[in-house]
């Protein structure tokens, strides 16, 4: 199985002369939003760079940003032929249905599932586990213990990450996106112990996120068992080249798609 | 075929948006109908696409509810024009399937390609669902123009937990391995085709596959 390299697009709203528009931002430890450009054109660039999937997250996730997120999903799915996972404030089945109708292949649920865990059962039985990705944002508490934070990393739920990971899979989640809040945007590498403990605890694909700064960080993450690695910051660094990053990963003995075989 | 007229079946089985978009990028005309009653004349359609995600049992009941199962089995297959099932749409072409059925009894499928849909058996503790890019290996003994200009180990995008076990190996045009398990990734029986992967999400190779299908 090829490992996945997944650029992450994070949106906020910006007031412009003709209404609110989505803009792309980078984050550091889930805050310090730094604008980096236009969503659609960046998505096209990622496809040209052979992105295996694209993750799109609405960081605002409220009633005001919802219609804009839907439009963005539609625009992306009209122009790209790349798998798209979408999240941001999802709380009910109607929202999931609306995103799938607009062209999302998978939906990403986070806080909505913590507040109503039954949502995972309902969504996976209706649409299939394969399109339900559970996103978990974590902070390390002590050796081998991480806690789940909700509402964009702002509220400590006190729930242990490994317990929650097991529960969401039992309820029907088909994939877990695990993000280290402390490592986010730092470029100093992923939290490998966190990834490894989740990989050992559950048998669904794990996407790891938070901290990739150089190609070696991806290799490290795949080696501890991540099926995919998502990154925002890495793909926007001018000195990094995603195509070279793939070659680096392949040269380390990790199976990954290369442009040569995709022509 | 010049200017194919493509019907994308809307059975309410998840995302048809990106399937429609991928065909819109080709030189063809697209229709989407949620019920066969809306089709004025079969002459207006040259190709049919059956997309879908979700479970086998729910998929079949959705097709039945809207009258599509009868339409595919009787009207469409009688006139023998091309059909492409994608992901769950491919699995529904089988005789029967396990997913979502009550213990011990299988759900009947569209029965266009003999076989049964079973859970993917994984080895080496590989995770399920099988999500991501994987190689499609065309079977030398079952050559088809659907594989024209496609490399033998090209990567396509998969998202699934169940697989189509064909009864007759001549219907398996391509296979893909997951761990030590090989499963059928492209099926065909005459002009009835199915792909376990998502050609509409498989970038350039997917585009080429779709254009091959439209050439039938």
C-alpha cells in the first residue's frame, strides 16, 4: 500500500469589498493565523504536485462560514480529480450529506463527535465507515498519555486520546486524523510516540499531522505506521519541493506514488 | 464514439458531484436523473455510469426504491450499450453481497457479472478500510481496450472495505494487491464494466480510463 502525502488547506473568512471571502491560512499551535493565498489556485497547485489527497478544514466552523465552505468544496471538486476530505464544525448528518453532495469524498468530524458520539454511528451506518474520518487534536499530559482537546484545541476534554481513538473506531470511524497541537506549525517533526500508540491501539488508517518541516519528518512518521501524513506549513515553504520530498520518501524504502508511474 | 451522451445515475448513494465533474471535463454530454421515469428515450443515452458509496444492502434498496434495478437489468442491458459501475456501483453489479445484510443471508445484486461481494481479508495487520493509491495490474489473459494507454502498474485511488470475488476469472480484467491478498479491481462482462477504484479521483490516469470507457 502506498503511503499518502496530504496537503492541508485551512480556511478563515476575510472581509472584502464584496462580502466575506475564504482565505487560506497557516497556523502555529492552532493560532497565529498567517494568510498564504487563495484556496482554489493552491488546490490546483497541489494536484499538479501529485498530492495523494487534499484535506480542507474550515477553522471558523460556524453558520456564517458554512455556505462559503460548501461553495469552496464545490469549486474544488469541479476542477480537481484528487480525493478531498472536508471538515470544520460538523455537527449533524445534514451537514455531512451536503458536503458529500458537493463533492467531498470523506468528511472530518472532531468536536461534533465529542459532544455527540452517536453521530459517528449514525454517519458511518448511513454513508459507510470509509467516508468518516475522525479528527483528534492532542496535547501530551505525561509519559504515554495524551489528552483530547476540542473546539479547535481550545478546550481540554480530559479524555485520554487512546481511549477516544478506540471508541470512535468501535462506533464506525474509518480513519483517524491525529494532530499534535504543540507540534503544529513548528517544523520540528511529528509527535512519533503519539502516532505509534494510536497505530498500535486501532486498526484503521492513521493520518498524522503537526510538525513536518523537512522530508525526513514524513519518513519518520510513515516508519512508525502512519498511512498518511497531512501538513499545512511544509507545503508552503519556498525551499521545499513536494516532488523531491516524494523521492526522498521513496529512497528511504517507503512505498509512495512517484510522478514517473502516474503518467 | 463521437460526443457520447452519458447518464449518471443518481440513486442517492453519496457523492455524484465529482463523478459528474470528471465526465464534464471530457468531450461528452451529461444527464443526471434520480429516476428512470425521467428518461424520454434510450436513444438519447450512449453510456451509463453507476456511482456510489455506502453498504451493499443500502445500495440495492436505494436502486430498487427508485426503479433503477429493474431499468438496468431489463431496459439498459437489453440494448447492450456500455455501463460503468464505480466503487459500490461496481460491487452492485455482482450476483450478491454480504455487507449490511443480516447474519447468514446475502443481499441480491444487479446480477450482471457473476460473483459475490465479501469483506476484504487483510494480512499483516493491515488497516481497513483500504484507503489510498494502489497499483492496478491488468491481467494479460483478459485484454481489453478499457486499458488502452494505461501502464501496467499504474496507481489509482481506492476507498473500500469490501471486494468483488468473481466466479469466472475471465471477468477480472485487473487485480490489485493489499498485503498478500489479491482482489479484483476492474471487472467486465461484455460492455458492462466496473472499477473498485475511483477513476474520477485518480488524476491523469483516471481521466485516461474514463476516456477509454467513452470510446466503447
